C-alpha cells in the first residue's frame, strides 16, 4: 500500500503526489527522461534491439566521466552502485544485446571494466559483508555457515570491533549515506539464529553504527519483513507512540498498513531519497554514497514507467529501471558539479537467477527470467549456472570503476579481482592504513589509475551458500569435494577442475586429467579456510618446523578460543595446545608453540564461556549407541539402524503409537553423564540438535504423522510429546496434517502444549535437515531443503520461561502417530548430531 497520509495512488498517467519532502518516483523518472534523448531503439546506438511501435526506450546522451578538471584525491567523492542479482551478461558493455543500458555502458566507456571480478559467494548477505569489511564472509563470526542471514533476524554482520568501509570515510570528514537494501543484519546478539526485536524505538547495529551518517531503505529484500522503510535508526514516519508488533515466525506489523511499501515503488522511492541527498548536501564537503539497489532481485516488478520498454519482458524492463537509476545518480552528481570529481564503482552482489525451461520457471516462480531467456537474453552470458551456485555464473560479476582524469577511459582489464579488495583500494585513496580486520583486502588503486601493470591478487577463493569451496588461480578453477557436506547440490559438491581460458562455461571437468594442477589448488585452499568459526582443520606448510606459529582469527566478545591439534583426521585425538583465550571483537593474533612435527592438523575452536562438545553424533553404520534407550509404544513399533540409516517405525496406524530413542535414565529419571561427559540443565547450557532426514512416510487422514525432538526430564520414562506423557520437555514437532495434507512445524513445551501458542510455520515441503537450538528461552529452527511458505529458512521463537519445570537432562526424538492415521508414521534419518555447551 501507498503512504495514505502523504501519498495518493498512482493515476492513469503514472504520477503520484510527493512523499513528505521527497520527490516521488515518477517525478524522478520524469526528470531523467527530460535529459535523455528519445530514439527508436532499432536505429539507436544499440544494434540488435528490436523495434516496438508503442514504446521507445530512452537512451542516454553519454555522460563522460573524464570531462572537466580534476581535484585532489583527499576531496574525491565516492559513489558505489551495488546492483542486486545482476548477472555478468545483463548489461550492454558485458555483451547484452536485447536490453539497453546506456548509463552503465557510459561508465565502462569512460572508465575501466573488469572481466575477472568475483564475489566471495553467490548470494546476498555474504557479498555485502565481504565488500564492506574487507574479509571473506566465512570469517564473519555471526554469519550462518550456509544460506544468507535471516532477513528479519538480528546480528550486525559488521560486528563491534570491525572497521567497516563507511567508517573510514566518516573519519576523514566525508558525509556518508546509504540507500536501498541493507541485508547486513541489525542488533548485537551472540548467534545468527537469534531474532531482533523490531518493536524497539530505535534500531541498533544498523547502518548508523558502522559509519553511515544517513540511511534510507529496507532491512533486506522487498518480500522480507519488515516491509516498511527504515530511515536512519528508526522506521520511516514512525511516531513516538506508534507500535511495531513482532509476531511469531518472521512477520512484523507496522502501526499502520498505509506505511507498507509497494514492490514496484521501492526502486524509485530509494532513488528519490538518494538524489535528494546528493542535491541537498554541502558541495564543500566530500560525499561517500552507497546505493544498494533492489533491482533486479525478484520479485520482478519494474516501475510503471519502464513496463514494456524492452524486448525481454518484465526482466528486461527491470534492467532498464536499474540503468535509469544509474542515470539519475549521475545526473544528480552532474547538476551539483560533482561528477568530474567522483570515483564511481558499479558492480553486483552475485550472478543472476536464471531459468532455462518453462517447467522450472513455473515451479519456482521465475516466469520473467524464462521470458527473457526465451527472447534470447543470457543474464550470465556464457557462464555456467547462476545465483546460489559455485560456478562462475553465480560468483563472477560485472565490475566497473570510473574517475575523471585518474582512471583511463575505455579500458578492459582481465586481472583477478575480489569484492573484498574494494576496502583496501579506498584506504589507499584516503591515505589511511588498512584496518586490521580487513585481512582479505588488497588495494587495486594503482591498477585503476594505470600506475601498476602487476596483478595484486594471485587467487580468489569462494564459498557458496551451500558451503562448497572453489579457488581460481590464473586460468584454472578448482572446486573441492567435501564428503561431510550434506548439501543436496551433489553435482556441485564434487572435485572439479576447469580451464576457464578455454572453457569459460565450465563444461569440461579436467580433474582426472590434471591431478598435478588440482593438488596444489586444493592445498592453497587450506589456509583460506582456516579461520572458519565452525572449526576447519588445517595443516601447516611443510617449511614450518619447530618454534612458534602465529594465527590471525576473527573473534567476538565473551567467547573463548582454543587451539587444538591432532595427528590424524581419520582417528582424531584432539589435544589443546593453547590456553583458553577470551577476546574482544576484532581479530585475534594467537601464538602457538610447536614441536618438530609438521604432519599435524590444527583448528581454532570457538565456544561460549567454555568448550562445546558433541555428546552424540551418528551416521548409523553400526548398532544403536549404548547411550540411548529404545522406547516403543504400539504393536510392531521398532527402532532399527542398518545401511547407514536409522528407521523409526510406529508399527501400526492406531493413535499414539510411537518409536523413539531417549537418553538412558537412572531409576529416578535423571542422568548425569553421557559418553562419559556431564549433562546439564538445558536452561543453563544451550543444546543444539541436527537431524538429516532421508524420508518421512505415512498418510495422516484424521490424525497427524509426526517427527519430534525434546529436551528436559521425564521421571515417568515416556518421551511422547503429547497427551501429558512428557511432563517437562521442550522441543519441536514436525507434522504432516490437514486435507490436503501439508507439513508444518511447532515449538513444543510442557504437557503437550504448543510453546508458542500455535504453528511456528507452514512449510513448502519436507525438510532434508532440521537444526533445532534451545538457548534459554530462545528456540531456533533452521531448515534445509525447504522454506516456510513465507520464504524463511530460519525460524525463531521466544518461549515462556519454563526453567522452574526443568530439573533433568533427558534427550529424546522419534516417530509418532498423533491420533489414528491412515498410514503409519515411519521416519528414516541419515544422521543425527546433538551438541551441548559446557
């Protein structure tokens, strides 16, 4: 909906009234078109673009980035235009012929265009935190190891202690501002799974806390909650008495429905604010502006002014809107006399989402991408795959830099470049040191200005959102197989080697033919992965022997870091070789004494006020672990494991039949040890459980087919989370119910009650894995292989405080018929891992 108090609905001519004090999107577009030449696209400067009798695409008069006199670097303005899901082949200067991008092309014609620029990951939040921090995203202590940060969740990925890019400009006296999509988290929690309380009067840990003086935009994507604008550290137009309500799942309600934005207006609204900021800022003070466009990320909703402007349908129209945004920003710089003295970066966070079949498009809601593909548009050019993938279609991006009288015009550069290098390049411009936390950033300013012909970067690593690593060196790209990675992207999670000079589409896997190339690339990945907080073992270079080693590792406040070593990963015997290290946020330098052995593996173990340990992890190759007791109810119910799977069979469809495993209890229902380790009251010590689900079969009928997990004591020795059998347990139940039947997930607590008062989320299908974490009153459910119907993969719930009811240490999980079902419930698991923090 439009802002009813300050807006009117769009009329037949596509115009709107002003937002209080801000020109509306349509007026911004009108202003753009006033300085654009209107030409027939078939006769204009873009050969191959067909004629439309009813629509003329407005092509820009070339804006020279090299006109006028130069100023000193110390007063140079900086504009970063960060497109969202823009593919390598989505703009004209990178080969697109079915769309017109005159403004982006003008930057390339008057600046430097990189052909081998990469983002460290092929999804949104990873790329953003990498660019603004100068370190690979997997070194961020608060980013989840897979997927993007939960859009409605907390945790500023630019955590305290990290010197972010805007801070550097702010400290040098720049006016700093950001507009558009944030998706870098807010709040200062201790875990990526926590959820931020959007009802607070101000927003903590957002743009204003990392060096921006001003912000206008949205928390993440246009389809994510909250779906109303943020300005600075408050919700836009929120009064002191206006209430923001945080609901279960991920929904957030504003004080008025009128303030929710319309999807097709976001690009124009955020642009209008950016243009106004540039035009109203003091020209005697330099600007740093970060414009993070929401275009062309789905949903594909171009502004009305651009609908029908391309031959590629709505997707092509959306590209035209992005190019229009670039033109408007350049015009604002030109009209304020800044254009000649502004260093401009244009790039994207990752590759485009592609759809190459109608069936695929229909299944995933990608019809505009299919329409563009059918029209001959190739969003990622000749590169393989797209967003989310480990292939170049996901991680190779357009990157253009333009600066009058400093960067040579119309230059194509094929040196390797990574988004993390933006930060160090600008420290060079500002003549300040590279922050200690920016451990993966290399300055390219001498390359940009033509002062250096050397290649500052010899390799670029990436880690896909599915935790698959690759490394690029020269013409070679190696993709590493990780046998422990449970990702469903099996084709990607294999050892692969490509000669990208001869095969940019990554069609010919040369791994078997060139082991002498693959082996050193695999070895080169080891130190690049060493700083993962999840604890990735690494080996030292053979040249290091005796003495000491020094490790640099990102750390966060209140956590402990220990260096462990073992001689073998097949039969590890991890031994601590350092004292427990408490640290403040930032980068920790750890010195570890060594003996003469070089065939050892090391890892950095992170824990919260102690060492976390796996109390049970099983892939079901042998017999049932003796720490567990089988609990069955119903004729024929059984728990068996064979062939690497655990099968929990309720035996009959009659009500309340179940097949479960629970911790082995003593006579009084309590237990103090498990695998020789002490168990704790779970309110004092967080517990996390992961279940890899092979299948769940059964037909619900009038009942429900359920898979459950609970923590807490049960003196009666029963582990059914229903019908008052579990007196104190807390957990979840994944259930198949309804007609037509569908999957949903519910937080569980106390005598069968739904701890959250109802369904946490309805799901789009059966998950392939569930990770459930209970930390005090905070329950977090991470889904793999599916999402909620609202599109979320991380679900959070703040429970009531049940600590008075918890006195024991039981763990239980199993299959359950809740009521009489048509077909019995059978749960098959591939693996289970349960961890308790000491």
